[in-house]
C-alpha cells in the first residue's frame, strides 16, 4: 500500500457520515453479542460493517455528505445489487444532486479482501473512495480514527495491480450539523444520571413494549386457532377486526408507502431544523438587544452612538 495519494483530489468529510458508520457498527456489534452470548469466540472478533458514501464532486473537490448501509456476503465477496439499486433510487428522489462516491467499512487497516468490494462498485463510480473507521478505542490518539483511501494502478513485479493509497481530508460542516454536534456534545442527563443509564432505561422500555406486543399477538393467534377448531364459538366482530388489521400489512410494504413515509420523515426533519434555526435567531436577537442596551448606556456617557 502506498503512503499517500497522488491524484490531487481534495476530500471534505461531513460529521454525519462518521456518526452513521459508528451507529451502524454499534448496532451490529450489539446484535451479535446479544445473539451469540453463549459463544465466547463469536463475541471476541469485532464485526465489520459495510455501506456506501454519497455526496458531490465539484472539479477536484469531493465532498462526502451522507451514507447508507449495504448488504455484503463475506463468504462470496458479493454485494446485494438489488438492495443497492433500491437504496440508490430512494436517495436520488430526496437528494437528486448526490451521487455514490464510494463505500465505507470498519477495521484497523485496509484488507486485501476489501478490493473485491472496491472493484464491484467501479461500474457505478470508476474511481470510488474508501472510508475506513477504526472502532477500537485508543486514549492516546488525538486524531479522528477515520482514513480515506483511493485506488491507484501500480506495477508490482511487472504486473499492474490496483492498490489502496491514503488520502488527506478535512472535516466540513454546515450550520445545522454544527448545531446538532454541539447539542449532542453538551447533552447531559436531566436527573443527574449517566447517559449510558438513560440509554439503558430507554432500550429497556422499548424491549418491554415489544415483548408485550408479542405476547398479545400470541394470545390472539391461539384464540383464532381455537375458533377454527370449533373449541370456542365464532365471533364475527372479532374476525372483522383481525381481517382489517391484516389488510394493513401489504400496504406497509408497498412502494407508495415507502415514498410517503420517506417524504413524511424528511418533512419532520425539516421542521426540526426550522425550529432549531428559529431558536438560534431568537437567541441572537436577545444578544443584539442586550448589546445595544449596554452600548447605548456607554454612548450616553461618551457621546457616541450605537452601530447595531
């Protein structure tokens, strides 16, 4: 692997991509630990996650804005192309100017098998980028555990080969991201407990709700089976309610529902951003009023006028 890239591209990475990769890795690791708690060997090796990074390229500047997950089979080194094309189509509807710039994964360093995924994405982007997040905790490390790789064709032992080369990058943020990151950084539990305690309580509540839902569905299923066998009398009103509930399930999996849900989700995010901007504007107006009041008092003593 070469030490640095010679392409001359400038990479700008947004914090949302790092948050998405970290969230993806945390969820997969928690699921593996929960599902394989009886096998100590399965929990010892950290899992690897895979996904695509999207953004825009303007000239020699590549700006990575967002990312989404990929379905990858390590045994066959193959991607789920149908899933990739569906996700790409959905993101195109919401972000028409964003394109797939490359992919991401987790690990301490780029591996030889990573080139299989890299080559598989070359039909979408002829020169994809590879964003690697190192999930291991190193207290002595001050830099972000994120590395961006490009691929270059080098001649090794007389044979042309594609290899990964490191590229430098900068963190680029927009106003909404700065406000969100600052809010998360200063977020403190209201009851004095730790953030992990609050998260555990929240997840426990969700687990209890799902467990209760599962138990009620089981009771309903046993009731319908007993009704079918003739062990209990048939109730048409209950059957109509069950039929109405089951008819909703295909609608949830339809393409129209996905489009409407995605539109509703983005509208909710837009409202949240607008509320955040309104709050910032109100705070700024209060600051300006206080400054004008203080400066007006000072101008009366010194004979100057306020400039705001």
